[in-house]
C-alpha cells in the first residue's frame, strides 16, 4: 500500500462542475491527485468519487485541509469521508467452526496485503481458538445457544465498542444477527454467503446447488443489513462443477470461492474503495 | 468430428461387473473402444456411460452389433441408445426478435463444429427471416399472439414431425411452451435462459440483476420441462459486471454468456454427451 | 452508446493540479463530465486520462470548445485527441481464409455494439468474399503471393487512404506487414495473434501449444508495430484445455479466444479507451 | 476422499480389447469399478487409464489381486501402479523465503482435502521455520549459498530417502536443482513456476510481464526435469491485470495464481490422477 497521503470518498447529487470544484480545492492547497475514480449514475442523478491525494507538498496540515473541505462538501450536499494514511482499520472477525475464511484473512493481513488489524476473533464455538492463539490474536468465546443469544450479541457489541472496531467480518459465522445489531453497525459488517446470491438464499446452499444440478457454484461477499442475504453485494466468485461432484466436493470448491470473494470484499472495504448506495455497493476495484 | 464408428449412451442400475460386460461385448466383435466416459452415482446406485467405438475392424455389420446388444442391455435393466457416424442431428431453431443466438448456432454449424443440420427456423416474429434466407434455411413465420398461440404450437409440432426434427432449440424464443408440447418432445428441447439459474427466474432477468447490484451475470442452457426454467441444466456461463454497467450493458454482456452457454449445450447434446437423470443432466464434456 | 457529447483522450507529463485544470476548463464552458478515467504512472511521471463530456448545456460550439483547449494542452505539454459523438470509426478488415473473426466483427457492428463502420474487406484469398457480399460490404481481392506482395501492400495503402480508413483490423490475415506499412499507420492497425503472447510467438502456435502440453491456450489482441507479435497488448483471453484435446480442438477453442479478444480490443480502440504508451496500451475498460 | 479400495494407474500401447481385459480381470474377482477414466492417444497409439476399485466384496486379498494383475499387465506391455486406500503420500516441501505456497499446502492438508502427509519442510533460509513449528512439522535448515550448494542437495537427498518421501514440492524454492537430483527423483518433484509458461521463462517473470504490458498473468505447476521450466505441465492459472498494476501488484495477484495452481497440481498427483507421458502430463481431474 502507498503509505502516505489522504483518501477521500464522496457521494452527492450530480451537478455541473463537481469534478472541477473538488479538484480545484485540492489543487488550491497543492494536494496532488494520484488516483481519481468517479462514477455518475445518470438515472438517479448521483455522483460518486474516490480520490487518493499525495499531501507531501501541501501548504497546510492534513487536518486543516480536511476541515476546510467541509464548506465545499456542504455546498455540494455531499456525504464525504477522509482517511489519513498510513492507517490500519481495526476489525473483529466472527467465526463458528470452520476456519478457512479466518485463515485467509489472517494470512493476507500478516502479508501486508491490506491495511487491516485484527483486534479480536469472536467465536460462538471454541474451534478457532487455536488458530487465533497461534497468531497472537485475542479470542473471545461467547456462548450463543438458545436463550444466550440475545446476551451474546450484547457482549459482541461491547467488544466492538471497547476495541474501537470499525469492521466486523462474519467469516462463516453461523448465527443470524438481530436487527438492532445490523442497524447499529450499518455499513460496518461484511458477510460471506456460501452461494451465488440471489440463488440459494438461506441454509445449506451447497446441498441446494447439488439437488438443482447447477454447473457453477459461487460465493457472495456482501454488507449485512437486517434483510437476510439481501445486503449490498461487494464481490462474487464462481467455480465450475460437474455431475460427479458430491455435496462434499461442492463444499470444498465452495471454500475456495468463499476465501477469494471475502478477501477481495474486505480489501475493497478497508481500502475505502466501496460506497454503499441504497441496496448496491459502488466498488472502485484495484 | 471423428467421422466413423458408433456412439453408445447407456444408463442402468449400478451392478458389479457392468463395465466388464459392456466392454466384453464390444471386444467380442472387435469393436474398439476409442473413448469411454463413465459415472457411477453411489448415492442413487446408478450407472451412466458413453462409449465411442471404432467399428472398422468389427466382425459384423453395425446394425447386427447394435441389435445384438439388446440381450445384454435388457439383462442390465438399462436404457441405451446407439448412433451411427457420420450423422447430422436435424434441428429446428425457434426465435422471436433477437438473432445473436441464432447467428452463433448457424456459424458453428457451417464451420462443422458440431454434427447439426438446421432444417428450419421458426419465428413468431419476422425479424430473423433475413438471416435465415441469407444462409439458405427455410423460415416459417407462425403468428402466436393472443388466441393464435394454441394453434401456433400445433403448427410447430407439425413442422417438427414432418421434418423429422430431433432437437428444438429455443434461441431466445419469447413464448412459454404449453405442457403438452414439453411432454411430447421431452428431452428434445433446449432453452437458453438469460440468467444464472436459479437466480432471477422469469421475465427481465437483466433488469432484476441490475436492481440487485450483482457483480456477475450469467446464462443457463437447460432442457425444457413443463416446470418453467427448472429443467435439467446442461451448461452455465458468467461474466463480471460492475456498478457502472447499465441494464443495456448487462444485456450486451449477457448476449455473450447466452451464445457461449447455448453453443456448448447444443454441442454436448448433439454429440450424445448428455444423459438426463431426473432433474439434472449428466454431461461428459469434450 | 451514448449518442452525443465529446470524448477527450490525453496524455502528458504528470504535474500538480492537472486534473483541476482540465476539469476547470470543462466547467468554465458548462461541459459536464459524465465519465472521467485517469491513470498516473508514478514511475515514469506520466499522466493519462479519458473524459466523456455532455455538451448539451455548453456555452460555445463544440469546435470552439475543442480549439480553445489547445492553449491548455500546450501548457501541459500534452498529447490530446477529441472526438465528437455520434461517430462511426471507418475500418478496413484484412482477411485470408478463415472468417470467424470477420463474422464476429460484422455481427457486433450490425448490432450497434460499437461505433464502427466497415468500409471494406480486403482479402489475399477469395474465401471471405461471400460473407462480405451477404452483408453488403465491398470486398477487395488483392493477390499477394510471391513477387506480388510489395505491390499488394501498396494497393491496400491506397484503399485505406482513399476510403479514409482510421483502423485496419488484421482478422487472421496471414501476411507479415512490411515495415513502412506498420510505420505509416502506426497506432491504427490491430491484430489478433492466436496465442497467449509472449508464449508461442510466430507460426502455428496451436501446434506449439499442443506439443508443449499446456493446460490453457489463449489469444492476444495487440497493436501492430514493425516488431512481429511484440506490439502493445490491448486484450488477452484464455480457455482451459486438457490432454485429450487434439490440435484441431485447440484451434476450435482458440477461435473462441480470438473472437472474444479481438472484439474487445476493437471495442476499446473505437471507443477511444486506449492510449499507446511506448510498448504497452493503457486501456480504460467499459 | 473415499477411504477404501484400490487405485490403478496404467499406460500401455493401445490395442483392441484392452478395456475389456482390464475390466474383466476386476470383475473376475468382484472388484467393483467405481471410477474409470481413460484416454487413447490415437496419434501415438497409446492407452492411458486410471481406475478406482471398491474391493469390499473381492474374493481375494488386496495384495493377491494386485500381484495377480502382473500377468495381464505384462501381456499388455503396460506400465502400471496400484495404491491401496487409505493412504497418505509422504512429502517434503522445499522453501526459501516466501510462505504463501507452503501455507496453502499445510492448510489444505490439515483440512483433509488431499491424502498428503508433510514429513518435513526444508529451507535454504530460516524464514519458514516459524510456520513449520507452529504446525508441528520438522524444519530442516540447509545452507546452500555458493560452495555449499552441492553438499546441500546431497543432504536433501538424504532426508528424502531417510524419511521415505515420495513427493518433493518446490514451494517457491529459489535454487536450481542439479541434474542428478532431477533424474534420481524423476516424476517425484513438483514445482510452481511464477509465470504462464512457456512465457517468461527464468528469473523475475512478474517484472518481465510488467515490462511487456500483458493483460493476464499466470502460474504453472509442473513436474521438474533437468530442462529448466520445461517439464510436464500439470496445471495453470491466470488472473486479469491492468495497466495500473505495479510489479508489486502483479506479485500479489501472482501469489493467488501460484497457490491455486500448486494446490491443484499436488492434489492431482497425490490422488494418482496424473500420468507422465514424455513431455506432457495426462491429468484426470476431479
């Protein structure tokens, strides 16, 4: 990752001269645009952008630049978000039994592929404790069976808040989140669903795929909303399957889809490459 | 295509020694196995196979060999089917307005990529008449709007029977087939559905995909049964899409999926590489 | 294709404020930026951009706007190119025997997928005359065997100039172009090479791929330079192959790669989505 | 993996009745053919096959069945190989600095995806010691710089022999193997080359790919012969790249190719799904 500078994400009603205004504000203070991605939704009359700025020759402090942007942002009726580099986004990974997605995230994080810091791994089973401890990441076991579920999610909320977690990753976490949780952390929860949504919504999608005799299986990485498996899609992956693949084979091939799609989805999110717009995600890929 | 010899397709209850028995019958008459594909469904206890036989050194006539197999076939409680090479499977292509799938089929047929002879193109619109005539294929315009629909399908049936058509291809044919038609030509109708089934069943799947914000779109080639869009899947294709793709872009990218999936599906069918088993298709690809 | 407005392509040394300056010039005259793609090569200190402008509310005529940009362009030491929409890029397609690439280009052009007008098809064999005539496109047969080759390329040059051709597509044209021809039409000739370059340079790549036992074959669409098969790559496609595929199968699968890669490459070029930079092509895909 | 039974791999000159003879031998002793993959190379007149046998109802002991096959095998002038299930193939993994391929192999092995037992990890750097120790696998550090290289390979040979290793995996092992080593363990060494062979043979392929401006990068898993990067290819993978990807990005995307291709290559080898035939690998994929 390029270590310094600032990332700006912005969305607003579309309007003439908007690129010029944003770029001029940057140029005014010698913030050099090193990457500029933009999308105009002509049907909805909306403007979306992501900018990477080299601030090494800027004539003011980063915070001064960021604060000063507010005047323009308000004039544009925009939503905007700045992030100063270098940074690491603090994340909690929620798991149940299987560890392939967790392993993938840890591996890519340790390799420095994305600016992520896993502050804790939270499990409603003990299965992933060992991998957490091997990598020196705190593991929180939280019982969630039956009546304990409601209290469990409150405990998770406390951990998220206490550890200043910005992103919660559901890495094959086999519990349905309560509405209040989805709403409190809206836009901050990423799930990997083990099917090519919207096909095979709900439980046991590989079994469903096998019964249907599909020739491709997939996985979908999406933001979590209170509407199960219907949140904005960030990334999808598929693998080819044939008649001789058993449900166990589909699970094996599906694991590869899940790891790929989740890793990419997280990468885009922590690099501020996603903007949620109603029920879809604008993604500026790298 | 290899020009001579015999293709045998067979399915039966699984049983010990079945490969040996089939191969021995072939060897007995010096029919040389040049390709042998087999699948055993251990869960359902079923056996499926496809054989290509070089008959150039066989000690009997082809028909004698084929007839003689019946004794073994019955002993195995099998369904089986022989085809003598060279052959061209006679097909009717049903269309409405768009011609990209039709064009693809004609092109691959003319190139000799598959043993297919398009005996007629049947349209419930006149749009594809020109392309049919350019390639010297008879075009039948059949009105199917409103009350004419029932009679229209009877006319199509007559054409199919009269022309000894073995395969009907729905190449973006925008009419729902009546039950009696699906049943009369069961296993002989191939459709291209313009979505990645079972996602986006029904009308206007590209619009549905756009609204859902998916990151991959697809097409599904399947056998037609009376249950809409739920017949055995032969082939599926996907293309990556992004937030900036409009429904028109999805249609454009979808056309490429449709051409690919349909061409492969037809290829597998006319090469006797598919066996329908309940609601799935066993496909031995080449 | 969006029908109106202006496309601007530009490359220049990178410099602070460049986006701001370009966008401000547009905003100054109420040219609305509907699409803005940009790439900064930090290593080479170069800036590349492509802009789509909605000019419906512009305060001057298109040509006035375009001419006025020159002052800024020169100040930026830029190369730039404007194109007014709607337009159709005039193209000649050069062929020898096989017609699959030609067929693909004609089909996509007729469908309106890209702003292309095929003004002529030039063949050093007669094989493609029929398809040209079916589609009402003039066919020029030019003998190029042996001593006729040099004169043949002069005739092709004459056709290109006379017909105001902006793009020459080598659609499996089996003749090596002379240096003077490559230089005269530099950046205006696109070739499809039937291998995954830089593997299998030169003749008979499918045979080479078969002998090497590769598991993927490909095709490469690239600009033609005088260095054989080494020009800037626009697009590449691959297909999976297995041990049982014969050289004839590789040719069949390769045809699909070639059609895809060439169609995309042409699409990017005629949409002004490519910028040639030394030996590579910057491509802003859609 | 299906736990019991026998796998038979065989290659021989092609000859009439060969399938019948093999299947009859199995049927004679009630060994049930559960999977039968076959390939006839008509050009070279060779026959290749892989059989999975359910031996639960066999009328003799496994070893008796295996020994008895010799009579038929010799009559067919075949090479053949039996393996009794369940088994774990003993493997050494050779590494230098990077651990992504090693991590992938360990992860899939621990998950039980393939019948592999990693008996030791051998490094000419200390970098991978930690990951080895975390997973309880012995790590052998062997100095190979300069004059120590020859002795180093003798030490590796000793480890391989002493630990009864059947497969050596070069998981980004950055040393060229001596000829004697390649020959002694012919067909038992698998390498991952970080390019889409035969493109970019030799050192620093990602840099080469970047300089060439390719639009796809790849990785190749192949058997090692004394001819550098020219051994039989088992599997290849590609990823799409664009102009904005730096050499560091290509390395990141390349890592994903390498992990995929190597994992599949190993999987096919340890499942006895590969047969080496001169300079290519017959692969019966699952």
